[in-house]
């Protein structure tokens, strides 16, 4: 009788061990299945993080360049508008103010033409050109990654918009308004702050083009240099490998 009970008691641990082994096997299989399911997702999440880390630095510099462009344009525009308001209020109809004797004066005048008094018979044409310049610069800003180009285009934008404001809002009418000029050097045309911004911005663009710097931050010849370096590296690698056996 004791033997049967012992046998029955002895068989119980065998069942428990088997169930434990089966449970551990099920857990292992479940863990493996979970790992297999989660495995492809983990690189994806890492890739997304890498992609985010790559995209964010490239987007932030572009926003900074556009901010530089808009900041320079706003400064040039506000300076032009404020000085013109002061000229209209204080200088028009009054005697010129001598800054350097008769070599440099402040004298309020109205100019129907382009910068420095040129083309006075084409007021509407110059108004349309100024509007076109503003639109072109704004479109170009979408691929702007160069700070020097941002400064140059900002000066052009602020100057063009400043004179365009006069063309639109001043007499004798829409797109025919006369621009307020007041800086009068001796033996030179009278101009304003917008004209100065346009000239400085244009000269800076010529200099940047001469140096080969592009609005997107690259330089002329970089692609060709990279391709030549790639060819040289390929030739060097082929030399290191030695001649192939036929």
C-alpha cells in the first residue's frame, strides 16, 4: 500500500516538471515571436530618429538664412521709409542742409525715374520692374543657404520695396508716384537710402558671383572636383589591388 501511494506521489513531480518545461518552452517561443515581431520595428524607429536628426539640422540653417534675408530687408525698408518721412516733413520746401559744405547736402526732391534720377519718362516701367524684383527674390529665398547671399538679396529686397512704396502711394498716382530723394553729393545725382541698399546689394551679388559662391551655399566647380577626387580614389584603389589574373 505504501508503494502505491509513493508511486502516485512520485508521479506527480514528473507531471509538474513536464508542465514547467512546457511552460518555459511556450514562454521562450512567445519571447522569440515577440522579438521577431519587434525586431523590424526597432531599426525603423532608429531610422526615423536618424532621419529626423538629419532633416532638422538642414531645415534650421535654411530658416536662419531666410531670417537674415528678411531682417536685412526690413532694416533697409524701415530706414528708407523713416528718412523719407523726415525729409517730406523737414526738408521739402526748405533750404538744403550742408553736411560737408557744398560737397554733400541734404536736399528734398522728387524723382519720377529710376535710381539716381535715370529714366524719368518710364515711371510705370520701373514700378513693374521693382515689383518683379521683389517676387523673384522671394521665390529665390526658398533655396537660400548662404548668409552673404541672404544679406545681398535682403538689401535688394528692402531697397526695391522701399521705392515701390513711393511708386504706389505718392503722387501723382498708383505706380506713377515720384520717389523722395534727399542725399545730394556734389556733381552727382540725388538719391535715397533705398537706392543705396540696391547699389550695395547689387555690388555684393557681383562679388559673390565672381568668387563662385552660389545662393545654395555651394561653389562653382565643387561637383567637378568631387568627381575627379572619386576617379583618383578609384584609380588608387585599383593600383593597390594590383593586376588582375586573367
